[in-house]
C-alpha cells in the first residue's frame, strides 16, 4: 500500500483535531493554590481555611445531594470528571512572602488559579503576581474596597467589601436610633494596614453623610505589643459606639486592655476580622457579651435552607467549630472557582477568567444570605448582602437586616 502526501496531511489533521480531546481525557486533576498565613499570629486562620477548602473539595470530588454547583456527580464533568487538588502556601501574613509564594505556586506547582489570603495587604501583592502570569485570583476573604479598583483583569471577589459592610453597619445604627438607642457618637479604632485604613475611610465617609460625630479616630500599629495609650484615648472619648477594625491578636489585646483600664463601651460594632474568630471569643468572650460584628454568613440561615446546616456539620467534623464569616467565604470561593473551571472546560488562565466573568449563580445555590454571585467589570460581586451578628450566650445570633434577623439587638451591651 502506497501512502501519499495527501494521506499524511489528512492523518496529521485528524490527530490535531483529537489532541484537545486526548488532553481533556488525560486531565485527571485540577490544581488550585491557596495562600494563607500558616505560621505566625494568623496561623489559626490559615488552618481553618484549609478545613473550609477541604470541605468544599470533598463535596466537589464526591457525589453529594446538595443544591450547590458540582455537588451532584463526581469531579468536574467539563473536564471528564477531573478532581480538584489544592496546594497550600504559607504567606506568614507578609506581603512580600505572599508575592514569592504566589509566584512559586504558578511557576513550580503549576496551579491554574489561586485563592487567598485573609490579610488584604497580602492580597495586593498576590493579585499583582497573578495578573502578570494571567492566573485568576479569587479574594476569598479580603475586604478592602481598593483591591478591586486597580484595573486588574484576573482579580475576582464574590463577598462584600468594607464599604458594603460599613453601609450595613450604619443602616443598623440608623435603625437603632429610630428605636431610641443612644448611638450618636463614634470611636473608630483601626490597625494601620490597608484593611484598617480602608475600613476607617469608609466609616468616616458614612458617618459624615449620615450625621454621626466621630469623637475618636485612632490608628494603631498592627501587632502592637501594647494598646494602653490607645485605650486611654478611647476611654476619654467615651463614644456611644466603639467600631474596631482589628485582626485576632490585636482584638484580644484590645479587649484585655479595656478590662484592665476599666473601659466599658456602651456598644461595640466591629468590622469582623478578629471579632468573627472563635480564638478571640475563647480568649476574652466573657468580656464581650452583646458585642456586634458584621458578617457575610449566618448559621441561622439553616432554618430556611437546611443545606447550610448539613454543610456546617461537614466542616465542624473536620475543624471542631462552626463555619464563620471567614470560613464560609473560603468555602464559597472554592465552589465558585471550581464552577468556573468546569464551565471553561480548561485549566487555561484566560479561559477560566472569562468563565468567572460570565458567572451568574443564584443565592439559593450558595450557603450565604446573598442575592446572587455575578461579577462586575472590576471583578466585584455587588449582590452579596451583609448581616449583623450579636454575641449572646456564647454564640452569634443574626440581628440585622430585618428579613434575616432571628432576634432583636440587645442594646446597650451587657
């Protein structure tokens, strides 16, 4: 049999046409990176994030009866049933370490996307590296508003930022004032990284717009060994509402110092972070009965959406604790990223990015009290409604907004 040049060309064309199918069939796993503090003062947050991601991956990789994207069936059907594998990197809470670890994940571990990173300052550098390598970055739990306004094409955030959170906080304060609560003067207390600075800027703007008086605006050094001078200023100002923006270690030190110096605020309305973490309440919860924090997540939602309680049970079996503001957002970040990769039918960064941009997921397909997940041209989901939670009797209860509340706010705090 004589093989002609035409036969060779036809064979080469057929082989080329089959290449994507072969490549897809050979994609047995999809590798996603996660950048978190796994050592240092924020290590517990990183450990909890691992459990949240593992809970999501267990649901994706195995057949589960949840009304979540990819829960039913095994793996990613768009990639022939490929399963998710996650690779962790320790940022140590340091922006430059985060930058280096993100680059390592992309160039050496060959991840197709990165999730992160708790500290907003670390998200700045990680997202810059992801942009350079055209690798999608999902801000799972970073809340600084400036993050999505830097013109980055590969940056996405499904959860609220601090302007959205702060608006919810001031809506609550407005409602309490209408009920006769004393909430006219505010004390802002914030750490000096991008998280604290952006939070304070958002709160200052809202206070001015809505007629609140800021009687103290105190910026302190993150991870400070002492907050005595700052707490003395808070005590002297004696605001109706203390509004802290602090990570866990600083939050614990703040509450301990307040007790030592005899400062008992009328009310605390916190910008989550440390004030949503179990570690803080384990350490000083006896001094925080009635403290209020904003949040993305409410376990009370399980009464209306039983799936939430069942997923919380899965997470609790791994971590020994309930889902909270951070771990719920981390869980959803993995679900949303995996859904985009599945729809992209590829591990190519640009294709995943385009699939993320086309996301439209109803709130009922999440574990959050959100309307939906749909990203704007800057990668921000503007339909993620925050809630306010109050620490009562050793647990959080939802007190705002009205449609989500299961209890009235206790005011002033005990």
